[in-house]
């Protein structure tokens, strides 16, 4: 069976709209977040991921996976946050080859202060634009897309 060589109207709309969103949304969200909190979306994601753990620590490889960042990018972001006292990096006790990021009290405060802004941005830029009846289906579809990347 041969694959179709063109997209129907609905598929074209989805594909083109996703492409625009993938290119435009990160810059828009980042600009909104920096303006509101002084943190980039990436920095907030790192603080948020650490704040969600019971002991406010994660192996750097796990933190990279949780935030969707490469190993080198998570290291640079963590170093930047550490230079501002928001987290520290330590050698892992069980594996000297790996590092652990530990959220500081100041980092937890900063994440909590930024949280309301993050939610407001999420609502304004995404959630309020999706019919509440469709949010779960859209979320599931986006999760599948992200998981397959």
C-alpha cells in the first residue's frame, strides 16, 4: 500500500498549526515568564521539578529527563541557578560519576513566588484557548507526540 503524498484539509491544519506553535510558543512563554518573574521557563521548570520531589533533590540525568533538556543544557542551567543560590550541585553518594541537584530554601521560595505567574501564563497562552471539553484529549495527544520524539 502506498502512502498518500498530500494531507487532507484537517491534517494540514493540524500539522501547520503545530509547526507554528512549536516555533512561536516557546519564545512567547519565555518572554512572559522572564517579564513576570525574572526566570526563564527552563529555569522555572528546573526549580519546579526539584520542588516536587520529597527531598528537593534529583540526579542530574533524571532532572534532564524531567525537563526535556540535554545533559549539557541541564548542567548549564543548573550552574546558572547555583550561581544565584537557588540550587547546589553535589556528587552523588552512590555513584561518584553522577551529580545531584539540590534545591535551596531560596530556590524553593523563588519557585513558589513564580508559581502563580506560571499558572496565569499557562491559562492566558494555552488553556483558555482550548475548549475545556477538549483539554484532556488535546493533553493526551500532545503527551503521545512528546513521548514519541
